[in-house]
C-alpha cells in the first residue's frame, strides 16, 4: 500500500512540476538526473563493486539500518536513474548520506591495472610429452 501511495504522489509531483516549470524543463530534469545517476554508478562500479555483489543487492530485501554505506550509494544512484521527483530526492538523500558518513570512492593506484595472483610455470624443462622424434 505504501508503494502505491509513493507512486501516486510521484505522478502528482511530476504533473505539478511539469505544469509549473514546463515540459522541457521537466524532461531536462528527468534526463539530467538519470545521466548523473549512471555516471556515478559507472564511476563507483568500476572501483568498488563486483558483478556478484550487484546481483546480491537485487536478491536481498532492503532493510532499515542493515545496509552497508556503499549500498546506500548504489541505491541512491538507482533512484536517480528512475524517473520521478520523489525518487530523485530519495537518490540525492542516499548519496548525500553516504558521503556525510565518511564514505569515499577508492581510487586505483595505476589506471588500467588488474590486481590478481598468478603463477608462472616453465614448460621448457622438457617433459615426456614434448619429446621430438
């Protein structure tokens, strides 16, 4: 029931905003916040999130107070991408709360680097399978 009320209020706010400021400004606001949400999400996703972590965020229910700070940043970006005045305000609130709680976006030491462990084996030792006739 609460979700339905929020959707109805969001539509009412969109219509009121469009009538007050005009359709062009409403379209600019909707597209602008979506682009900002996508840009923040791309910037943070490349440095903080793993693909499995994204899936895990969609699979578990959102509970009050049980979120990690980075999850509020992710949800804030998702709310900015969704069209609507209330969703944009929720997105700005969640992103702001992430940074107010001291959250930061980690930066990689060198651009275009991958930090993985690997093992090098030397195949030139000559094994029985590599013998020449």
